[in-house]
């Protein structure tokens, strides 16, 4: 099995001890910190923005951990520079929130970040047909965005497989990321379908963080 990147979603962390909790995940072997930004408009929930991410900056720098920013917000163009400045390595915007997606992707690249596009469960892969060669990452949502702890949508496995084919056919170097309801008991078949970056919130931060991360590693080991 290809090497999988585990992106720990701090949305599920204890915000009262955010840095310490995030550190536990990194110490246990999580690779990226996934930053879920929700505005209460694009999704029916409000989380946090760049100032909270900046609170994790020292930890990220110290450990060499990339910030993986997932913008679930309307008009993300307005905030790209703020997240780049706060240290984003990758900025992912939603296809559904971007009428001028090519322009937005160019703007992310101009800020020196890797560019990702996320698709809601009901959004067809075909919407990526033209932009695919310009992308560094495609985020296939495996729940409807807005909340942690939701049930994985089973049809996503086949969507990931078809996404892999689309990216190959379009000669895109983008990696596939999956997000929502991923746990050690379903991660293997998602990775086998072509996902290379796995986001996990509850399955990392609920309970024993070190044991949780180890369970992910074992589930995706050869
Ligand atoms: C959902 C967010 C996810 C969320 C995943 O809208 O994009 O990143 O934190 O949480 P779990 O892993 O608990 O489903
Ligand atoms: Zn996310």
C-alpha cells in the first residue's frame, strides 16, 4: 500500500488545550494538521479562522508540520492571503463556493501555497475536468461538510476510484484527500481506491490519541 499521509483535524481537538492536544497527535505520528474553517453560511456551523490557526504556528514550525487548510466558506478569495500569511502549506477551497475556480487556484499558487479543490458528496467529479491539471490536491468529501463525527458515506469509495481515473486521464499530479467519517475500520479500502491523504478528527482525538494514530498506521500497513 502506498504511504498514506494522516492529516489530524483539530476541529475534534479540545480547544481548551488545543496546542497540547494537537501535539499529542503529532508525537504519535500524524503528518499534517487539518484546519477546518467554517463560516456559518457555506456550511451550517461556525468553527474558527486564521487567528486560531496562528495559535498553532509555533507547534507547526517546531515540528515541521504542514498546515492543511480546508475553507468551508463563501467567497474564499477574500481570505486566501490571511491563511497564507498564517502559514498554510495547502489551501483547499470548495468547488461549490467558487464561480471563478481557475482564478482562485491561480491566486492560491501566487501566494506560494499548494492548491486544493473540495467536492461535496453530491458534486460530480466532472466539475474538475478542466481544472484538474492545475491542482495539487483534490478533496473528496466523504460526509456533508459542517460537522465532525458524522457517518462515512459509503458511495465515496467508488467516487475516489473514479477520481483517480479522472486525474490520471487528465495527467494531473494532484493527490486525493478524503475527509469525514474516516476511521481505522474503513481507511484501508479508501486508500486502496486511490486516496493518499486521509483526514481524521474524532477517530484521532476521541480517547487515547497515541493508540488511535497507531490504529490508523496498522490499518494501512502492508
Ligand atoms: C467536516 C470537516 C472534517 C471533520 C472530520 O466538515 O471537513 O475535516 O473535521 O471529522 P471526522 O473525522 O470526525 O468525521
Ligand atoms: Zn475538513
